[in-house]
């Protein structure tokens, strides 16, 4: 399942990459490497297509060059991720807490 990109999903992308993965609208892999670049209009920087290209994005994942096929989306694995959205809780946050608990132990 693919959902629209939102900066709010930052935690899910960073702490639960096995469930949440950034991709372009055309399906190419994307990796957000900077969330707070000095440019207010396009603060996100992402490496696209197995780190071959660098693109700038708005907080909502819109490409700086206006190409809609390069807009960011979030791919969610059909198993746990989809179940998490259906049941109405934030699975990525829950997984991040579990990860932190394991580190503390």
C-alpha cells in the first residue's frame, strides 16, 4: 500500500524502515537524508533511484522541479503496516518504543 508523504511520518521512516519506505510516485526508491535544509520552501533532500540522483522537496513531499512523478510517497508493507492503519494506532511509533526498550535492557 502506498500513502501520501508527510513530514509527520519522519519517525516511521527512520525507526521502522522494515514497514515504512520512502519512494517516488513512479516507484523509485528514495532516501531522505536531510529534513531541515536551509531553504524554507524545499527543506527536504532525498537520494533517489538507489542514491543516483539528489532532489529537493517540500515538507509534503512535492518535488522542487515540479515533476509529479518525483513526488515522495510512503510505501507501507501490506502486513503489519496496513493492519496498524486499520486498527487506528501508530504502528511505527509502537515499533520505535519496542526498539528503545530493547536498547535499554
